[in-house]
């Protein structure tokens, strides 16, 4: 039984990747299990300068997921490229994906350049879809021409393949995918969070300090699956699927829809063993459906 996937010239032992923002910088989870079982991981969103993030409260629970408005809190690219990745290297042997955010094209470009000589990083995931950052993030991900321009500028300086993370909060996500592909993106990942809010009935005010946040969790899985299907059938570059994935059965659904790799996000915040359980269950579920090689099912759903 073969779980390995070749993606952007790198061989992943399996397709399971903790999503950015839901797994820290990885080494924190090594306290729970041997994280070398993972195919890779997408590091916490990184910006040029350190960011404290949004004011508290930043989390609101929902019946089928949660809303977060962390706001890309991180120590800045210098510390990530050295201290954080050095800590991770002590407990994880494979390559990882760096997730990059910013408020301007210049910030994205400078941050990406800093990862060029970081051997541990095999690809860059451009976060143009974060709904929790004013003046950046999703501001680049709702206009095809703006997104395409960002990708072109980043491609001029990057020595690593560029994965563009798309927002579902657009009229037509396929148009966004086609635009970034034409601009030179090497791959696409989707979906980032939907936008949601909750209200505290005692105060009559939003629970989240900045009122709205990114809604993730099991409730968004059917939406994510549909968008992965549509995008993967509209572009020629490979796709990473994510959005509400909680088990190995849903991983197979994502791959049938067209995903080569599958990221797992909010599930890690509920159960720190979530990704390990999915990795352990995947061979059993493959056997249940008589799947010998995961590569064979990518995009099989027509």
C-alpha cells in the first residue's frame, strides 16, 4: 500500500499536513507524539516584522467549528527562519512549508526572500486569504488582478515553489485560481476560513473583539470540497485541499475531488492527536475501499 505523493518535486510520505495557524511551528506537538509520521506541515503564518495580533477575545465556539481572529500573531521572519525552524529541526526530519502574510507587496516579497536560503523550507504558501488582518491578507485575495500582481512580484525573487492559499470569500474562486496560475503560481491551496461572527446575549455585543473572524471546522467541509473540486478541474497546477477535514474518509473525499495533499486545521485545536489519528487510519480506510495507491484517486471524481 502506497501513501506517498510527489508534489512540486518533493516526495511526501503521506498527504497529511497540519494547516498553518493550527499547529504552531510544529515542535510544540512533539510533546504529544512523534510528528515525523506527518507528510509535512505548514508553519504558522509569518510576516516581515513581529506581530502581536488582534486584541482579545479572539476565539468564539460554534456548533460545528470555531471562529478565530488571531491576526497573524508571530515573532517575525528573522526569528522564524532561525530560532523557530531550528527548534523544529530537532524533532522533525522532513521539509516543511512556510506560510507568508503581509500588508503590502513589499512585505510579502521581503519575507519570501528571507526563506530562500532556509533549507528546511521546500515551498512557500502565500496567505492572500486571511480575513483577520486589516489592509493585508484577504485584501489581496478577493481581486484577481491584485492577487496576480502579488504572485508575479513574489515569483521574481523566490527560489522556492509558490503555493497560493485562496479565500472562499469571493464571488468566483475559480477566477481567482486561474488568475494566480497565469501569474506563475506553482500550486494552489484552498480553502481558508469563511467569515463569521457570534454575539454574547448578555452584553448584546460580538464575542470577538474585532467583531468578525475566520470560521473553520467540520461545518465548512462540504463548501471546501466543492471549491477544491471546481478549482482542481479548472487549473493545470496541483491543488492542496483543506477545510473542515477531521478524518481519513474526508481525506479520501478531498483527493477524489482533486487534492494531491490534504491539510488539517481546526481539528488540531480540538484534539492534538488529530493528524496522527488520520495518518494511522488512512491505510485501514484505503483497504476498506480497495485503494492500493493514493496517487490513483487524485481527481478521479469527474
